[in-house]
């Protein structure tokens, strides 16, 4: 090795940068009679390389196209190659180095958890398995670690109890729609992406308000894009004996709301909109400017992935979201997405739905129950 390093210095000068070294066997037959060679990958001047590589202490794997020199021990031939200064090759090496660093950082972040007490580590795994975002799960486990005495971190019951205490404030709830008797009606609009169950949720809310809270309810739909949706809501309205109106323009919506001024609550059903359709969402805004709903409830399906839900929260947020309703909890793979969405909207949860039955399968959001579901990934 000493002779090889001296050869590098002789050929490339005292400022030569050693990129990689390895010992290889050359010659012989089936491994017999082979002699060892030392291969050194070096650059003539480290100043030509980016600072991160000049400072790096990790070896960079050499490639035939980027090898600058192969130097053998005395007694064997020495073959030198021109040092290519290929920008593409250098960028490729930088990309590989960045990927390696990213992987190492990720491993380092999870290492303390892997060495944590068993109860704490199992709690983290359970949260991640239940679709809680990794950064939220890590934060929760860190909070537990800091708030419990060391001798209690292996007590599964105490860890779970502390986790419940931490989760509940992260699932703020708004309670049931309040009655506003002898006042102007409460106007509530439901918005959200297509296929989340808005129309069925409107019917469930109307039935519960009428049959269980003894409130006078009126229904208005502006979902004229789907004929079946209008007929579906009309059928529900007939069953629970509440008035229904259809509005095709903002002006018609304003008139419909005024016509139902004797109601306690007016529920507005809107057409499903893609969260990426800015034009359609702006159209909804023009309806709300005339109806002026007291609350806008964003309806989201708990079966959707975190990325889809976050996109919906971001784009529908321009309408001014006051409450969130989660549907299809009975179909959800994990309940952790509720945490992410409520954190992102900074809105409280009003209701959750757990099936298709009307007027059943809807309930007021309960922080304690939802926290338990997140911890247990239990059936609803």
C-alpha cells in the first residue's frame, strides 16, 4: 500500500485526492498462483471537486469510466488512465451520495426508537400501522418518553393511558349542530370531493335533526350535475317530511334559503368537486357569497390516502372550512389520517359516519372514542 500511495503522489503530485482503495487478485488459474494488487482511485487535484466530496470521509465506489489510475506493487506493470473530468459522471456520483446520506439520516432518526423500551417501541409501530404519519407518531412517542418516569416506560398500560391523553386534544370536536329556535335558521353547507358520500350524509343529518333533536329542517341541493343525486335527496326528504328545493344559480339559492326562513336548520348539498378543479371550487364560492352559510363542513372519506386528503383540505380550504365530517369509518384501513387532516385544517370534527343506513350510522365526533380507535385500529 505504501508503495502504491507513493506512486500516486509521483504521478499526480502532493495534492492528489484518494477517492477509493481496494486490494484485488490478478493472474493465476482458478485462484492458484494469483498475486495481489492494490488499486487506488485518485484525482490529480482535489480542488476541482465540489467541497462536499473533498471533505467526505466515505469511499466513493469507483467505476471503469471514472477510474483515474490503477497502480500495482513493484514487480508488476503499472497502467495509468487519463483522468476524465466528466460532469455527468460527477453528478451521478453526487446523486448516489445524496441518496446514501438521506437513507442514513432516516436510519439515524429511527435508531433511538428501536432501542427504546419495548412498550414505547410497540406504541410507535402500532401508530404507524394505523396510518398515523411518521412525524406525528415520532412526536407522540417523544412526548410520552419525556412525560413519564423512566421506570414507567415499560409499563404498557401507563404508556397507553398517556397516549390517550395526548391524542384526545389532537382530535378536537365541535359537538352536534345546535338548535337556534326563535332565531334565523342555521345555514350549513356540505362540500367535498366526489364520491365521499355528501348526499347520504345530508340525509342522515336531516333525519337525526328532525327525529332525534326535534328541529325543523329544510334541504336545498345545488348538485344539478347528477340527476340521480337530486332524486335521491328528494326521496329522503319525502320520507322524513321536510321541504326540499333545487337551485341552479346563486340567485336561486338565495331565494330558496329565504323561502325556508321558518326552519331551524337549512342543509345545503353541493356537487362533488375534484380538489384539483379550481374553476368548480370557485363556482361554489359564488353560491356561498349569496347564501352566506353559517358553517361549511368539509366531507372527507376516511378510506382515502393521506396525500389525497391533504390535497382536498388545501384546495377546499379557500371556501373557509369550519368543520370536518369523516365518512366510511367502517371501511377505513387506518384511522390515523384523521389526525393529519384535523391538524392541517385547524378545524374541529363535527360528525363521523360508519355505514350507509339512514338515519343510523352517523354520530357526533367523540375525541375519546376516536383516540381509542387510533390506538387499537379497532372496528367501529
